[in-house]
C-alpha cells in the first residue's frame, strides 16, 4: 500500500515525508482507489471507505492468523465458543453470533473438529441439535493469540484516539441499524 510504504520510509524528523504522507491521506478513498471522477454522493464515498477499510483490516488479520493456521472465520468461531464456556452452543447460535456471515457453519466446525479445537455432541433432549464446545487445544490456541491480537488492535487504532473510536463505534452502529431496516 502506497501510504504504508511512505509512512514506513519516513522518520519523525523528515518533515517532507510527513507532509507527503498527510497530503496523500487528505485525498482519501478517491486517491486510494485511483478514481478520477468524483463520487456520485457522500453516501457512496462513505460506503466505499467502509468497505476499503474493512478489506485492509481483514488482510492484516489474515496474515496474523496465518501463523497459527487459522482463518478469521475459524478464529471467530473459537472465540464465540470460548465465551460460551462449558455449556457450549448449538451450531445455529454460533452462526448468529459470527462477525462475518458463514452459510456453512457445519463445515467450519468440521474443520475445527478435525484439528481437535472443537468437539460436538448431539443433545439428549433434542437429537436434531448438535452442541459445540471448545477443547483444551482450542483454548490453548486462543491463549497464544490473545496478546498478538490485542497488540494488533492497539497498533491499528493507535492514531485514532479513544474519543474518536467511541464516536466511530456509535456511527457504525447507526449504519448497521439503518441497513437492517
């Protein structure tokens, strides 16, 4: 990414680099995607900025999780099951809690079960329901990732500041709520 390379090549003392970085950042999403004509609306620009940001964050998360041979979807499912505790969760509820929609939770859990990160059992009361639980190996894998993920979040969001992050969270909630109606 052009901004990342520019930022990394500049030291704090090089004001020309700082000015170049700020000039590139001021151009925003239009410059990043090299779009010549203006957006048709501010809503379109905001929408594309959200998608572009999500993609960039997702790419970086993929790289971090790749070291542990996990996908972001697998990581999300493991975190959900860790939060559920010993009771575990039915597959359908895991699907409802996922950050990114995955139409095939069964196959996702199959892959995690093959790696001994998850175990599933049929419920005695309703044999149609399978409850998934995280295994000790799954817990250990998440434990290894806790600090790197926390550092990743801090590094990515460091320039934004707590007040702005809280505003961003509220704004994104409004967007999600309005998109659900």
